[in-house]
């Protein structure tokens, strides 16, 4: 007997996340890198797929030093990466390319895996960037859960 259709299987949306580049992002190395980072993290850490499947909203990542902006559009188990701003983002994360990449290097707290380890060198560097306004996050107060899930699916740990 063959597998039931994905529509009749509970949690079928966790099987294979859909991550694609919008046609506007075909020539964007930044968009391709972020899509591949998330794809690889979900492949390497299948437990992150539940967070990915629950994500709804748009996140703009602005690499100010590279003059690149992309929008990550999450729709319940699907991600489409657009070049530039696409729609009205729920979160906007602005900073240097290094700061944006450091977001993927945040290690989990050894005791509470769902939180980042604030004692790590990466977390301290990001905290300094936030305090000095070299890294800015807009929309965090009203979209904290989206930010938390983004941190989880972006993290290489």
C-alpha cells in the first residue's frame, strides 16, 4: 500500500520544506546564500522544521555595507526569498553583512536549547552591535515569536 496523500497525513508539512527564490532574486548572491543556509539547517536539524512550518510573515534583511536587501516571506512551511523589499515586512533586521551572518552562528543555551547562549562570543558581539545601533531590529516587540523562530531556523547549531 502506498503512502497516504500529504493532505491526509498529520504533520505532512514537516516532511519537506519548500524554499525557493522568487524570480526577482535569481541574480542575488545574498538571497541564494540565505535560502541555502535555511535549507541546509532544516536538512541537518529536522527538529527545526516544526518552527519553520509555524512561521508566517515577512522578514527583511538589510546588509547595509553590501547595499543588499532581501525579504524572506514565510507561509507555513514555505519560504520564498525576494530581492529587495516585498510587501510590508513584519521584521526588519539592518546591519552589516557580518552581523547578519552572525545571527546564524548563535549557539543554543546549554541548558535551555530554545534560547541562545548569551554568554557566547557571538551573542556578546551581537549585543554590542545592538547597543551601538550597528545592528537594528524593527518590529521585534510585536513579532517576537517570528523573530525567535527565525533565529532557530537560521542557526547552524
